[in-house]
C-alpha cells in the first residue's frame, strides 16, 4: 500500500487509539503526564530563545505545563497561529495567561492583532503517530511539515502518548524527522 493510501487509515486508527487511551485516564492522570520536563528537555529550554508550542485539541498531549516551564526559564514562548490551509502556519509570542481567540479549525491561538510573530528555535509539536526513527505522522494538512522546512535549524520535539507509537511511520521525501519524542512514559532521542 502506498503512503498516500496508508496514511489516512493510520490517522483514523491512531486517533481512535489515542482517544481510548486518554478516556481511560482521570483528569489528574492526564494533567500529571506532562507536568514536568525531563532533564534533556529542560536543557533545551535553557538554551532556547523561542519555544513554539500549541494548544492541545481533544486527546492530544497537552504541552501547557512545559510551555510554562520554558517561559519560567527565560525563553519566549510562542503558539501556533493558523490563518487558513493555504497559508503557512506562523508562531505568535504568548505568555501564560494571555487570552486566546478561536481561529481556523476552531483552534485556540493568540490574537494576531496583539501578538508579535517570532521565529522558533525549538518546537513542541503535536503528532498522531511516531516511530523509533523519530518520524512523525501529523494530521495531514502539512502545517508542521512546512514550518519545519521554514525553520530547518530548529529542534523538533514531538509530543504524544505512548499508544501512538508505530513500528514504522510511512514517510515521504519531504518529511523531516524529529530530534526527539516525549511521551508520558519516556524521552526518545
């Protein structure tokens, strides 16, 4: 099966797997999972100027506590801003507690009229699937693929649940592997 045929099937399977896993966690378990950055990520926060993250949707791994830690360590924190599918995703500066607006796809994101665009040197990126080669399967809109290509020197850390691991993620020549993956169980580098 070709990757373009396999990826949609895998996305549906991984969403269901992720949803079922998170449904089995109580609120405390879900919040506890990513409340403290592991030592390698703390070191990356200490050297990063701009840490880009996202606001979790549904059963995605929530990076909020990690973004707060990056901010406390002196990094500028940015959140993904999506205008529409045909426009590359931007990253707008955000401080914990700043208000968010509802944007494209219903995403919570900074208000572009009040936030400055910044260039990330560290990404905390959502994912649907990953493998031990550090390949990432995303939602399919290529927003992160384009952002990774735009900022090729930035460190790319994927965030997900351990149940999202695959033996091998089908990849295309333009896909950029991650530098690390963080799950509730481990730091994979």
